[in-house]
């Protein structure tokens, strides 16, 4: 695991700030695509109408926004490293008329909340980017009240997620991508069986439960898929930047061809699968 956690956090903050416009542009598509994962988390979290919920690494606001509607007498606090991403979350909350929703810029490994503050802690697709997974899990447990539920979603392996590998594997065939040290932040960093269970157990969480959830990423055309991934995925942009213009064009052609092969009933449909894990404080 890389030792310079501060540098990793700074790099990720800069990356998410830089890509926040793309996430805002595609927010409606992302909300629909990722909704099944957030819904599964909220089901396992067993929220009460007066629950105080923390949603860590929430980006543009989900599943915290949906949680806020479920807890009308409660409160939802969403956090992220990126102030720009949270600005989109705040806009979404205002548009939905949610008044029990607040944002806080902070680091998942150093949450600025007192011990035993929350009834529920959520984290959808954040753990794989945290510099220290175990530290974040301990922080989640620390700010949870006794009996609180901590629930996270992490991507399953590459073979179960062609929404990402369709473009990333194509880039890797044409571009010499650097080999990252084991444990480095990345999309499939938490996919290894037992990894999240171990982190939750070490943090003192009990009654652990895991389940797999799948969703379809749906696009109107192969071109839309390409535009989406090049707007929101930093690894895609970084990989393409290493290719000359001719190679970029070749990569695009191959990706569009693969996307056409995934077309059903006039739409590009690419599977995405994640593991949901929940534990009790």
C-alpha cells in the first residue's frame, strides 16, 4: 500500500474537482444506473424516519438524497473530498425540496464528527478510492452509535463489470499503462473475496452480511457510451492521453464496435455488479 496518504488524497481531490462538470452533465444517467445499488444499501440499513444518516464519499449526493426522503424527522449528512461534487449534491437536494440534508467536505479517514453520532453510515463506491481502507472502516465504526448499521457497496471483479472493461481493456491493449503497487486505489481494489468483511470485522462491526447486486448501464448509442466514459472516468482520460491521435481513433473505433455488440432493443446495455456489505456497530 502506498505510504503517502496525503498525496493520494490531494490527487483524488483534484481529480474529482476536475471531473465534477462531467458528473453533473451525466447526473441523471448515473442516478438511474446506480440506483439499484443504493436501494439495496438502504434496504439493508433499515432506516427509521428519525434516523441520523452519514453518507461518506457521496459525490453528487446519492444514496444520501434518497435516504433524506426516507427520514423526514431525521437528518442526512453527506461528505466528499471534492467541494465541487458536493455543490452538485446540494443543488440536487434543493431541487428535490429536501431540508434535512447537509454537505461537509472532509476525508473519510478523519471524519470531523464525535463518537457515536450516527444511526446509519453509508458509503457507495468510495472504499476503493480511500488511501487506507482499514482506517476508513474504523472511522465509520467510531462515529456510529451502538446498534447502528454501516453499509458499503464496492465493485465486484472486472469480469462482472463490462461497463468499465469494455473501454479500459481496449485502451490497455494499445497503451502501456503503468502497473500500480498492490493495494493502490482503483476501481476493483476491493473486489477480492473477504477483503471488506475483514476490514469491517477489524473495525469491530458484527452480524456481517454480503450480497451481490447487478444493474445495467444503458446508453442510447455506442457514441453516447464513449462520450459518457470520456467525460466521467479519469483512468480513461489518462489512458487516452498516452496515445497519439491515430491510436486514439483506433481505440474509439474498437470501443464503438464492442458497444454495438452489446446492443439490445436499440440500446447499449452493459452489466455492472457490486457487492453490498453491512455490519452492526
